[in-house]
């Protein structure tokens, strides 16, 4: 198999740059193009060519993409910006000019992008869940707790609710949600889950420490309770593609607080560890994924430290 031209959107972001590194490591991918509203980066370090694009909410956004697809003979588009993925989900767009978009299924997007629906799904399907309610419904079940936007991502639009700031959120954030504060902090995990169109499932899990809203330090863990939990969840949801699941290991077992229906910012070190969900997803899109093999026996307890690299250009 050979793909001659891939277009990465959100190309200047953390996930976009990580995506370019992974794609460059795949021998059957030739040219990688990037587009983003932000062009303040050394584009030649990451892309064959970089194109500054309009924002996703601009009237000409789709027309702009269509023109790029034609100009560069693009065979696959990989959206990495959550704003763009939400846009494609809302518009039910899975391809542009006949070129597929590499994203998970719409139904898991609808589930994962709404944090209230995520908690309701877990409760209705017998999985451990954090109590979750709309701010507009009244007093939270317990304080302190988490208060966040229903469509929050990671640590964005999220805070710890206390008696001191309760009045502010009740007055100005009635459409947000209260959610159980899961403890302990040191047992937070991030897991990659890939499910093929045939229903084959592979997972990888890390105990992590956040730095600036993203995983800064991680350690590969092998826990039969977590592995079984993730595979049961993935089997229960009708989807295919790569998703990222955030949870804490509590007294009642793994409790999910986020399902992110997109590639994770951890995609580079996951790829280096052999969990090649980007490669698997591309092959699956073109009907070329024959064997979904991942052996984690040699990477258990491996530690990952993420550091920024300064580039002068």
C-alpha cells in the first residue's frame, strides 16, 4: 500500500505536530501537507508544505479544503483539531470531494463530546460512573466537586467547585455540569482504545501526571481489571476508530470522566511503544488492516517524560 498525499488539519497544534511525526515514520506514506489558522511554526520541519487556512467557522472553510484536496491530490484528510472534528460531526461529514476523513464513528463522537451524555451512558449500561448533574438542576450532591462545560476538553473550561465560588457558577454557568470529584489524584489514567471495523480491540494504558493540561509524565501499566473494563466498554459501544479514555481508579473500580473521540496528544509515544493506532486506522479506512497485533509484554512499567524542543528557524 502507498498513500501519496495526506492533509493534516489543525497542523500547528500539539496533536497536529505529533501526527506529522507519526506519519513520517510510516514508510508507505509519501507527502504530508498541513493546514491551520496559525502559521507561527517552522513548517518545513513537519510538512511538505503548510497552508494557512480560514477558521472552521468561516463560510469558505469547506471550499478552501476542497481546493487543497484537488491541488495536492490528497488521498486522506486527518483532522486533529477538536473544533474541526466537532464541526464535521455536527454536519455529518465523513468525506470531502470523495476523500475520507480519518475520525472515529459519529455515534461515539456524540457520546464523548457531551460530558453529561457520557456519564448517563455509563450509568445506563452498568459501568461505574461519576455522579453528574446540570448546574441548573440545583445544588450539587457534594462539595467540593468538579464544575465544567458539557463540551469541555481536558482541563479546559473546568474548575473545582467550592462553597466560595458556588454562587458564580449558579448565576453565570447554568448550562454547565457538576460532576463527582474522583479520588485519589495519583490514580489518574489515560488509555488509548482502538477498535477496527471488524470489531477487533487493542488498548494501552498509562498512569499519568498532567503538566499544563496535557500528559507530561506517564508510565505504562498492565492491570487486568483495567484491560477487561476497557474491552467491555469498547465492545458495548458501536464504533470503530481510535479514542482516548480518561479515568481514575477508585474504590469502586475504574471510573471514566472523559471519552475523547479523537487521536490523543500522547499519539507519538504510543506509536513509539508499538501501539500504532494512527497506522491501524489508516489501513482500516482503506480496507488494508489484516492483523491487529500489539504485544505490550516488553513495555510494561516503561516511563515517558515529555519535554518541549526549541527550534530556531
